[in-house]
C-alpha cells in the first residue's frame, strides 16, 4: 500500500472533510483553467487556421474584412466581404517586389465602396512580370467615410477591434487613428495570357 493512500490519523474527521473539500475546489479551479486555456487556444488557432474569414463571433473582430484576389489574363480582381455597412470605403491596391534589384510594381490605391457586404475593384496589370503579387485592402475611419460608420467606430477608429487593427504611425500622440489592413498573395502566372 502506498503511504499516500493511508488516511492521515492526525486530522479529525471535520478537518479531513475540509481537506477533501479544498482538494475538490482546487480540482474544479484547475479544470476551469484548462477549459478556459483550451478555449483561448481554440480561438487563436481558429484565427490562424481560418485566416481573415473566421466568423466574427469566434474572433471578436469588428469590422470583419475578408480579402481574395484572382487573375484573368492581365486583370487582377481584388474583392472581399465585410461586416462594414453599405457606403463604407475600403482602399485597395496591389504590389510586387519584382525578381531583380530595383524592380517594384505598385498600382494606385483605389476606393471600393461596400455594397451588400462586399467590395471589389479590377486592376490592369499589363506589363507586370510573372510572380507573386500581394493584394491589400484597408479601412480607416476619416472624412471620406459615411457618418454612421464614423459613429460606429469612433472619430479615430478607437472602437475597431480584432487582430488586423493597426495604428497610423505617421501621427504622433495618444489619439493616433486606427485602421484595419489585410493582405493576400496571388500568383500572377496562374492567369497570365500565354
């Protein structure tokens, strides 16, 4: 018999009940900690595995901004879905670092208005080399946004939440504007004309 299995003779029955209750409470606390840690781990894993399109109830993201890009010949379509209201403006652009020193292509930024929970813009990439292009979409609260968007997210975007929220590093101070930026890579060679 293991010595730990023997009753502790120096404890009264009342003290033994208190010790058993204490161990039970400690067990519940440890189990609850494991459950909470598992949930948080699941949340982090879901954001990683599901990417930018994880359900907002799972990630706590507001606004949700999901991005995709596709190539058809020399046309790059950057599109996405979002929880932003109709009329909100999402800025989109694409860039490629090139394959040799000094090469860099970048489209102009274009404004894509949200309609029905989606946005889209088509860029002409004639003359771009084959390779991987990074498509970007960003949302900032500012003068170009509808008043209901500014009201919902705050004058400086202080009500934005989620892993893609960034501060505007070009502005100093505590009231730096906040925005949301997401990116996705697309292989141009998959859709370039022969």
